[in-house]
């Protein structure tokens, strides 16, 4: 099954029927996320070696854009997930990549410590204040991340901190959502599309193994510039355009899905 066929099926069967409820009640679209995982769409950009579809940014942008026409909350979750996966694909563990490819793992970004809200900016993403302190093979992360999509719903977060051993830059970490002392308020913050569970995540501190670092110590600066910002920008651009022309909930998404290219 091509990813476009899978997308049409998921939008019609799992996303559209719950989109209005998600928007009105602010309920996280867990059923939609599960369906995206079951059809391989959560692993769309994971390499074939680990069981993914091996596709890239343009295909992810298409999925997010078409989803935004039906449910902005689900599109916001996918946007954060695909961007996090782009980092994990280059620096994450084989096990996590395999879990994402299998549809069992949702990731998200936890990079902003500025509570002003709004869209991510380069300055927000490149200026962490949270700390990382290593003791043997364990690193203690402290910080407060704002605007985290799927907070309390994701299985892991790509987390930023000040570096361990260099005075400048930032470091990135893969933080499992089940880590002790990772705290998400019961009530989501009033940011992000209703139902996207966009909120604040606290680490006070969270202990992770030293090998949870994504890339070199202090190397997160280049990763944000070369990967995170381009992915966020491209995925947002498509979603913003599509969201302006939202499909009525009663219309089948498959009726309007015209492939933009012959690639499937």
C-alpha cells in the first residue's frame, strides 16, 4: 500500500470522524495517532533498514498538510513527531528507530524555554537555559520546556540543554516520557490547536543515560539549524495553507486527495 493510499484511509476512517470532537472538547486524538502508526505513517521517514518507509521531508509535508485540512490537532502532533524523528534518524538508537517504524512510538520536541508562545523562532530554539550534569554514566537534566506538543502523550521527547563540557552551544537528548520526575501539568496550556495536548514539561531533574545524547556535546546548535528549523518550517508552511481550506468533517478526505507526483 502506498503512503498516499494509507493516508486517505486513515483520514477517512480515523481522523475525520473524531476531528470535531477533538477540536471542541480538546481531546487528544489518540485513535488517529494509533491509526497512523498501524499503517506505517508514523514511520514514514524512518529508513527501510529499520522497517520504515524511507521517505523524506516532502512526503512528510504532504501528510501533515492533508491532515491539517481535516484535523489541525493531529497535524500539529505529526509536525512535531516528524521533526523529532529527523533528529532521531541521524543520532538516535536503532531500537527507538525500529519502534517508530513499527508504529509503536510517538516522539515530540521539547526545545523552547520561552513562555511567550507563538511559532518557534531560531532564537527560542537556540538558547536553552536548562542544565545537564553528568555523574558517571548518568546525566541529570533540569529545565522547563514550553509549547511541547503531545505533552504527556508522546513516548519520548527530543530535549535541549546547555552542554556538559563546553561553554557555548547546546546539547540534545532523547528523553523517554516514562522517566521519573518528568512532570506534565494535568491541564494543558492554552497554546497550540485544541486537542494537541500542547503544554509545559518539567524536568526536576530527569535522569537519563549518557548515551541518550543525540549528537556531540554542544553539537545541538548545528542540528537545530540544519535539521529542526528546516523541517519545522516546511511542515508548518504546508499545514498553514491547508488549514485555511479545512475540509468539512462530513466530506471524505479521499475524495480530494490528488497525488502531487507519481512517487508512492
